[in-house]
């Protein structure tokens, strides 16, 4: 079954958790005891409606404050698809959490309170989705019930967001606009009778109709080797396969390939998926590849199609979202984790801090937590990479603090 990953974003009280809870409820994805707990809690609080946010806000602090702090992953399915929702916080102090949630998502739902319209947080949410090149964005104008389901209010917010969208450099992005009332389910899974002027799809209908080509970017074939498979059993005495996840594009038996960094050439002889063999594997597949000749391939190497070589450099320019309370300074050393490859790196220079409201960049010499900026990095050995705009999987990396082993930042190669 096709799996679609969705990230949500919204400011305090925009109704993200309520929207997700409503989706779970309307698709019958909530267990009976969870529904009973929501009904009991809503009654105790004196609500005359079901508080669906209780279905997602897992931390005590989240429930007490009515805000989303941590990235929660919620799973549900319909007859057509399986869904994974990353419920991400919208606060500026949790920018790193939002980047984390959106980094693996194909669709983003940006919620806007119909009473407030497009605000500063909306700019930040949209900027991050541009930065991460999320191809499909749904602008969900929520709480239409609090503005008397006004078409005029919706059109004004839509026009304001379209003006914001005009500032984006990611022109391949598709933006859809849906007016809804998450609290009573209007235009979430079922059409709202209160908004007959809206003739478009509901949120669930839109998600169900998305095709892989709508949300997945294609690029050149990249196969980072995770491990070498050598069973050494009687049945598979001479077996040597290379396991990993395929990115960018497909690979076929008979394809001429090059192994990096050695530049050794070979051909694909077999493709295994668990206990089955295929003539072709598509991007996103976790597979084992056999090559025609026994060459030196190890974890951290990358198999690519011959003639589709990536860049190989020891210096990189990247946009960094900084996630550590300790500021990023020039001269500091970190480990760069790029796919299965880990390389010692030194921060050469920090060029600027980029404003998430599209107002531009300002020169800077350091990055504080949740700031996004452009950085140059020197590596102890060459990486084989693509620009993030050309190949998301092979153009992203994380910076690891070697002393604490924490993920200090995430980078996108320019």
C-alpha cells in the first residue's frame, strides 16, 4: 500500500491537533477506549464538543498549555493509502522541531486561523516548506465557523497567501486552499453544508487523490551502501550483496554502475527484495544489489549509474538549520553524517542568517538555536553529493557534536 507522509504546521490555537484528531475520528482510526477518554475529558472540561486535540498531544505540558511542543508521529489508513502525520510545533522556539518533521514529508498542511489570517508564523511555516522543497502544500483555513463561514474572509486569506507564494523560488510547488472547521468536521473528511460556495475537495479527498508523481521528486540514481551481505552458508556460500535504500530514481539488472569513491565500474547482476528477485527497483525501495564482479565495496560507499556521477568535493556550501543551544561558531569541529558516510568537518565560515519572513539575509558570524543561515564547511575527506535542489536525499546531512553525540544541526547543500 502507498504510504504518504504529512507534516502539519500552525500557530497556537490554529487547530492542528484538532484537525488531526478529526481525521483519525472520521476515518475510524481511533480505538474505542481513546474515543471514550476524549468524550470523558471533554465533558469534564465543560465542552459541548469533542476535544480531538487529546488524540495527539501526548506530553503533559502539551495538554496543560494547549500547544504542541514535540514532534508526534500519528498513523492511520484508508482503503487507498496509509498515512504518517508528523504533528510539528509552530512556535519560533521550536523551528528545529518543525524542520525535523517536514524533512521526511511529501505533503505539508499549513493551518491558518480564519480570524487572524496570514501572520508572521505563516511566513515561517511556508519558508521552511520551501527550504525543504515539499512539493504539495495544503493551506487549511480553519475555524470558518467563527467567521460565519464567510467566503469573503476565505478569499482575503487566499489572496494574502498567494502574495506570499509569489516570493517563493520553488515554482514546482503546488499550493491548494481549503476552508474548514476542524472542530465539527466541515471539509475535513466530509463536505461542509455550511460552505456551499466552496466546490473543491475536502482535506481527505485531496490527500487520497495525490499520486506519487505529485509528491515525490525524481533525480539521478543514488544507492548508499548500508552494509555488505555475506551469509557464508551452504546455500549462499559465495553470495555477496550490498544492502541499502535506493534514492532518486530506479535501477535495473544490467545497468552499468560506478562505485564511489573508488570509481570502480561494474554491472548490476541481481536485485533482491527480501526473498524475491526483481529486474528493476524503484526509488524508495530497500534492496540488496549484486554486481557482476567481486569488487571492494563497503559501508559508506555509494553505487550510482555510470555517467550520472555526483559532485565530489572536500569543501561545501550549505544552508544550516541550527538545533543546539551551543552556538555554531567558525573553527568548531563536527561530524558530518551524509547518508551512510561519516566525515570529520570544520566550520570554515558563517556567511549570514536568513530571515524566515522572506525579508532576506543579514551578515552573521554565528548561528544561535533555531536560526537558519549559510555556512561553508571543510571536510577531512571528499563527499559525493548533489545539490539539495537536485536530489534531496543526497544533498542533505546532519552535523553531530562528537563530544555529546547530539544532532546539532541539519544542512542542505547549495
